C-alpha cells in the first residue's frame, strides 16, 4: 500500500453499535448508530453511522481499504456453542454463521477486505493507541467478548501484547451485571445506577458478595458458578443468590430499600478490591508507570480512582468510549497498524467531538418552518453566551447544543443539559422536568480547567468525566456533590471545546462560579439528541426552560408549546391508522 | 481427550468453513450434547384467530354495562388508543322497538375520507328509513379502519349480544395479511418448487388455494352466526377501482423469467408505452400480450392490454385484464401495496354466502354494470377501494334492497327505493377529494388523477384553497411535518379531520416526500380558481431544497422517493437498490450556477463488459453522460451546466443496462428468493449534487 489506508471500524450486533473512520490514519469521525435511528443501544450494523462517517471524511465506500470488526465471529460462536445458547435446529438451518460478514456485505454493501480482531484486543487498542503513552500496561474488563472477559497486556509503540486472559464464564462485568439484575435494574443499562447508589450504603454484605468470586493466582479469578445462571442466556442468577443474600430479588420499579443500597456498596467494595489487586499484579508484570483501561467496567469511575490511588501506576488513561462502541476505534487502529505498519495516533485523545455538527443556518431554516419564537444571536457570539449564562444564573435549565456530537456515553458540552450547580433544588427539578431518573443518582459538574483546583481535589485535567474527586469548593454545590462529597468531574479547556469553555467563563463572570451542572441531552429511555430537530423535539416534550442551539436561543417563556407537545406525544404512539398494507408471502 | 471448550472451538471452525463437513459437525453436536429445541407445545391459539380485543364479553372497543337492569355497551377506557379506528359512538344503547342492523367491516365500510362527518352506516340507515318499509330502523356502526380477518372473526362471534335483526358484512380488502402470517417455511419451499416448475401461474394458484382455506375458515363463523342466532346476513363484496387505480413503480418492477431475457420485456414495455402515446391501440394490444407472455406476474402488461381493449370497446376483456392486474400483487413486490379484494375472496364469499342462503351485494358486478360502456373508476372510488359519496350511496341502496329482502321477504326493484336525504356539505366533499389526492400521491398514482381530485376539491369548495396552500407549505419544507407551523394550523382548525384527524399526513422518520406531482397538481387546481402560487412554491423549493456548495444527497427521501411504496425485502440496505430499467432523481436549482454530481454506483449483476449506464437530464431526449457499468463500487463525477437547468425542480434520470447474470438456483429462504426473482440492475451508494463555485 503506497498511501495510508482509509479504514472503517465497526462494533455491532450485540449492543452499542458504532462506526468510526480513520482517514489516512486520522480519526475523522465516529458515532453510535442509536443516535441516528433513535433506538437506544441499537445493536444493528451501523449503516447510518457509516454514511455519516463517510460524508464527514469526504470519502465514498469505494475509497475504503478495509472494514475492521470488533469481534472474532468464530471464537464467539465457539463460546455460544459451549454455553448451549444455540440449538441443533438453529445450527442446521443457518447457512452462514458469520453474521458480521453477511451484514457488512449485504447491508453496508462493502466488497473489500474485512478484518476481525478479538473483542478485548479492540478494547485494548481503543485505550492504548489513544492514550498518548509510548508504553503502558493495558487492563480491559467487561462482561464478555468471545471467551475473554478480562485481559492483561502491554502496549509499546505500535505493538500490543495481551499476555493473559480470564475466560468466560468468569467475569467481573457479569458479576456486576448479575447484582444489577438482582437489585431490580436492567442489565447493560442499570450498572450506572448501582454505582450511583453505592455511596449511600455501607458494605454490610461484603462477605456475601465476596463468596461469589474467588481471586486466583496472577490475573485469574473465578465466579462461584452455582450462584449464577447466565450461561444459558436466560437469567442472570440462580435461586442460590437470593438465598445467600437473605432476600428475594428486588422487583423492577419497586421501592429501593437500605438493603439494596448496602448491597450496591458491598458490590462496589468487592469490585474495587479485586480490581486493585489485579492492577497491582499487572504493574508487577509490566513495571510500566502508565495504565490504560477500557471495557464496560472501566466506566466505573469510582473504581478507576481507587486503582490509581492504590497501585504504583502513576498515570491512567481510560478510553472515554469504554463501552462496546469504543471497540470501533480500537479495531480501526489495529487494522491501520496491520496495513501500514504504523500507529495512527501518536498524541493522546483530546476530545470526543466526533459526531455530526450543524450550522446556525440549518437551525434557522428549521425554526422558520415552525411557529416558534426565537432570538438569533448567530452573528454575535458574546451576546449569545451572555444571554445563555444570564438564564443559567437565573436558575433556568438549558438545553445546550453546540458543535459536533460527542462519541461515547457521556455528554461533554456538545449535547448537554446545563444548570446552576449551586441551586439546592436543581437536582430534583431536572429529574422532574426531563431526566425522570432515580433521585439518588448524582449529576456531574463541568468546570473551567484553570480554576478547577479551587473547587475540586484534582491536579490534572479530566476532560472525559471518567474520574471522581472530592469537592473542596467554598461554594455550596449541592446539585453536583454526591453524598460522599465526591463529584464526577469534567474539566473544560478552551482548546478542547471553545464554545462551552466561553459559556462557563460567562457564567463565572456573572456568578463567580466557574462550574455548571452537565447532564446528557435526552429524555429517559432515548439516546442523546443528534440533530437540531431531535433537540427541538426533546426540548418541547420536556420542561427544559431554554434551548441554546448554535447561536440561537429559544425560551419556553416566549412560546406556547401545548399543541406541539400533544402532537409529538401522539406521534410516538401512532403514525397511521391504515395499517393493513398488503404483505403477501413475505 | 478434548475438553468441552476445545470441542466447541472445533465445531465453530467446522461451522464457519465452506464447504461444510456434515459428518464431523454431527459428531461434535452429539458430543457437545447440542440437541433439537424442546418441541414447541401445540399452540392451539396460533391456529385460531388472534385476539386483538381478547375479552369475549367485549364487542370491539365497547364493554357491557348495566343500567336500570338493561344491558348496554360503552367504550372501554383502556381501549382509548383504538377508539379513533371505530365509529365515534360512546354508547350502544339496549335494543329499542326499532329494528337493529349491525354493520361490520373495514375502512371502506367506515366511509374513509368522510368519517367522522359522514359514514356508510349513516347512509344505510337513512336509505332504510326512507324506504318506508320499517317502523323505525337503526344501523349500529361496528366498522373499523384496518380491521383484519381475525378481528372481524371475533366481532362476528360477539355481535349477537347486541340483539340484531340483521347483520351486514362489508369486508374483504384486508384479508391478504392473514395469508402472509399463515405461510410457513414448508409453504415457502413449495412456492419455490412451484415457481421453478410452473412460474408465476403456479405460485398464484398455490397462494390462492391457501388463501381460500383462510377465507372458508373465517366464513364458518359467519355461517354459525346465521344458523345459531337465526340472523339474516347480507354480505357486501367490495369492489375495486379498476380504471383509475394503477399499479405503482415498485409493483411494476420486472421479474426474472427463467430462460428469457429481461431486456426483451423492457424493450416491449417501451414499445407498448410508445404505442400508447401514439394511440396505436393495435400495436399496444399485441405488444402488451407479449409482455404478459414474458412476465405474467407484472401488472403493467395487463394494464396496457386493458387500455387497448377499452379503446376497442371490448369492456369485459378490459375488466378481466384489470382484475388480473390487481391480483398480481399476491406475489408482492411492494411492502406497501394497498388493500384490495382479490378475485379469490370475491368468489369464495359469493359461493359460501349463496350456499348459506345469505343475501349478496356484489359491488364488483354492480359497479361494472352501472357503466356498461366503460369501467367503474374515480366517479365511484376515491382511491383503490374507498368509495366516493356516489359510490357509497349506490352501494347502500343495493344493500338496503338486500336487507329489505332478508327482513321483510320482499323483493323490490332498485328504482323503487327513494334517495336518502343525506347530503354532504361541499366543504366535506371537497376535503375528501383533497385527502384522496394526498393518499393517491403517497401511494404512487399519477399526476392526472391527483389533479382530478384537487380540481374537484376546489370546484366543490374554493375555500379549501387555504388548506391546500398550508399543505403545500409544510410538504415543501425540509423540516419534519409535525414541527411545521402550517401543519399545526391545519390540525388546530380541525380542517383535515377526515384524514385520520390529520395525523395520516405525518411521515416516518427520514422519509419525508417532496410531493412534487401532488404539489404541481395542486398549483394547477388553484390556478383554475384564480389563485397562483407557482412562483411562491418555486422560491420555497429553492430555499428548502436548492443545491448548494455543501451538497445535497439525492438519496435522501425528498429527492428519490415519490411515494411510500418500498420493495418487499425485509432488510433495509444502507444504499439504494434499483430494480427498474431507470431511476429518476429530483433536485432543485436556481438555474444560475453550474452543478457537479458525485455518483458512487455499481451493477452487481451485470453480464458483460462494455455496457453503459446513461444519465439524462430532464427527459430521455437529453443525454448528459454515459458511464461504464461496473461490478464494484465506483466513483464517478460529472457536471451539469446552468444552461441546461431550469429554475425549480429538475430531473436526473439514470438508465441501467438490463442484460444481467441471473441466479436461478436460489438456496436461501424468502429474502434470497425475492432477490433473485426481482433482480437488482444497479446500486447507488451516494449521489451528491453541488454547486460549482463561480469562476472555478
């Protein structure tokens, strides 16, 4: 290959389907499929995300040298056969077990080479190649990929070497998900809630949870399998787990009692303990001062902080898209290394604004079709920021839509809901008006990088909201301070996100508070908004006070959304009554 | 001794390999104790009719209540999301001294496009009361939009509780959906076998036989109601708009006919359509016959042949042709083919009802007999099956005759019945026609029929112009309809209640149409009453859709979809597949700047080198460029000078070579079978139009 290749990375067909593009080694775009289809955690082969990535890169499908897929279908099939989740009839009927290939060929239409990489290698690459470290120890932990559930490795230059794996069914991710399920939350969705619940509890059930897992030599550990029932893929735990815990499982949406909170805390303590132990093992093996982490468990920011504090590692990089979506970044870089012999990315990942962006003209065109009153500051950015900051200072909740959409599960000032963190009622207010989520879950702060140390116990940037730290501010910040005095902080620099940084500055100028509450711009159960239309629909159907979108401000006070709101709610239920279109034999 | 994990790894390797080693696979399956699934329980419910209102005490959305010791029926609150599909009646009172007739049926029996301002039940009651034969008679409206055969079966089972003196069953358009549900894997294998031996004719026969069984099973319930409750039943067999509902672009895509060339069919079609333009009906007839001989599954041949018969005054032959054309959709190419009463439905209903001694109102025959020198069309129908006021009135007069016969044992002549006094306001009729124009447009009908309905609308009530202009506004904008102010105003006014409260105007995400032909037809109709908005529309189109420097992707719905019809395959591809010899794209220009186009295309089934794809601008007389057919994705850029553009909507027509390599040996199931049956001629991943900077 004479020039550097153009590579598409894909993660799909389980959950969090995503796509990214490396144009001659440069990460140009990445997005989750759910943002386009509006189906949360959409696992479909990411045809819409791919189309977006190509457009952003100015390339066509004919210009792509390779598609890299984040799993090895054969190994995954082997694990499924071992588990017994496929039966003989299914096996006999299936012509092609490589669903990834089938869909890449048929649905994406790609006719070039497809390269497959192991799931955990994809996670490893997604963190190491974007860490900016020349060498590092690599630690990946999630539910399950093919066989591996945890891996230990090293990265040096362009080489990644995973030297040890823990295999399914032994899995820290599945342990966490099992207790998540026992506590009445959805698997692959409710793990954040368990993490948020933990600080309210005491580890009264540490001993019981510890019985579920045994640490073994080196990096190994084992689940005490009689307590689990996920192997057949039907349910997560066996009848022995409620017996061990002395209580039946919590029913979904029923009251959360102190018992459940203490179980969550106990789980967190056990998880941290084993992660710290295994991280120390990894340090002993690698002696590298740098640690790279990825995989769903690496999104447990409380645990990450403890690892750094309780191991000899000096620096930690966690891939911001540590869930399966991030696997797309990993495989693309792996394929790049294989095809070009070079690492694609030498510097640390600075930001995750890799999704679609829109111009203020697009927004104006949209709004002109409606009867919505709006203020157009697209020619006067200072006024726009000032007006937005003024509303925030008045206690209003703002839908903030600015620049390109974030890649990964966190809203980082591209598609965010913002509010004044000093207001003691703000958490309840946002929960009531839009998020509709459990009251115990904390909201996170964004703060100006230069002033962060005045308010938080942290001495380095945290641009991806992947670390917790103690709040030390003289200001009262009840809306973003967790029960244990911690906060999951995002630091914002001018270089990373100028519009958001300037908004924080404008808010600081008005209030002497360089911090904003920042939560993702979506309604419960829906993906984060992607387009101006998505933002407008979300704004109308919730009680957010104001939408600040690419230089334009829409204030609820200046509009009556009653009819639009009814119509949008109706639209979700019914599109047409004439439903009997003829289907013949298909 | 291998571990279970090692065996699983080995089996996975074998399963992923091509070709497969069956023996070794079976051995490892046994070794790993991977068995057949626990056999499915005999689920009797899967055979019986589904239960959309699974409560034997309910009648549709109404539940029994007692007041003063009398049983009546009230709408159940929990069924509120379904209320809009039924008549807007909150309570069905206990039976009074009046005779009671129940009307059971689907949207055609609701009076779609008029409901809730006028309904079929209302008309029937009015005719019966005007007949002077009854000392009070009421018609209870139990018709439901989108009623399927299962739900109708439940209604038939339950309706005797309303103590009817007679029941009218006016349904049959929606039943094909049940055939699709009932077909199992074994049937699909049989269809493939029959197709290989006897082509479409055999498949059609197989499916019709299967369909007949479904209808007979349903009709057993109707007979049971008649027999057990001694209720006279009148069966109204729906008609179809043979003359003015044409097959759409998707329904006309060509199919693979083994051993014959697709090119021959394409050539014949061009010849026939040219003969039609030339009014050479002799050539049209012979060419259309050749088209049918080559592809009996394609409705286009029958439609063209019918035109030839019609022009020659051979009415019955034309009717037969169009009836056959309508039924070709049993082997559907389109996922959105609209409801219809297939000949097999008509025949089974007629046979079963006759044998059971029921009264029959065969609208297919009645309407055709009403126009001895032509075929029933837009005068009686607003779309494929929904009737115009005239159609409803005619149908209900015959239904009243049948009811009088059933209830009074009295045979009257149609002329002995007086007209019902039901009169619609011009605005209601006008709105029905405009809504019909929209519905016709959204399901692929041609501009002339759209214009007919728009024209009728403005003639009936010039006041409808405001609604039409609002429709033009939100339809032309890129913003989702639901957010558009002009749409909100229509909803607020309640002006378009007759089209599902206006919500039928909403579009699926990412599938908004530009409605070019409908808007053009609307503009013409408005011009006829002195309202000229052509320039305003042109400006709005340029503002919303004009090609610019950033580029417009012509694969987006406004630029390549002209209706909601889509090909039948279950999967949605990330690129456009073309199954017709040509595909038209629409783009909007201010005609001041030159344009450049970036096309990414391939021809997966092309046969030989040196085949060319031709690209025309505006019509097929203006060849812009031609490019080589190519198996793999290929980028191709071409320019279009401003001098060849017009201000407003322009067309780019891509003509594909149709000499294809066809796979006649399909191993897969439904999707692959259809892929092969209806082959792809070309695929487009992207087609972006951009303005070129001035002085480039």
